[in-house]
């Protein structure tokens, strides 16, 4: 599954970059990095990733749980939650 395209949803840029570097090192393709739940829902429809890595606590009006529910409902993309 090394050709899998993964969308990273993380509002801490250093953490997002570290995740991106780890995924690339493992042979995955990073479809994009977004920091807000609303943006994650929108980009899931545009980028059509195979998987989304979702931070639970996000800045903005929509947290990661709500964003993941909308993504699964509207775009049928699997989501794996991340949290510190």
C-alpha cells in the first residue's frame, strides 16, 4: 500500500511536518496537510485521499471528531485519529 495517498489534518505545523516526513520515508504519498476541520472536509472531496490522519483537537469551529464524521458520511474516506 505504499502508493496510498494520505491527507494529514493537524493544526501544529511542526507536528504535521514530522508526520509528513515519516510517511514519505515509509513510501507513502502525502496528498496534503490542512489545519482546520472545515478545510479537511473540503479537501477530502477535492484530493480524494485513500486515508486521513486526523488530529482530534483542532483550532476553529469544528474539531477532528466532527470533521471525521462528516468526511465518512460525505466522502467515505477512512479516518485514523491522532492525539497527543
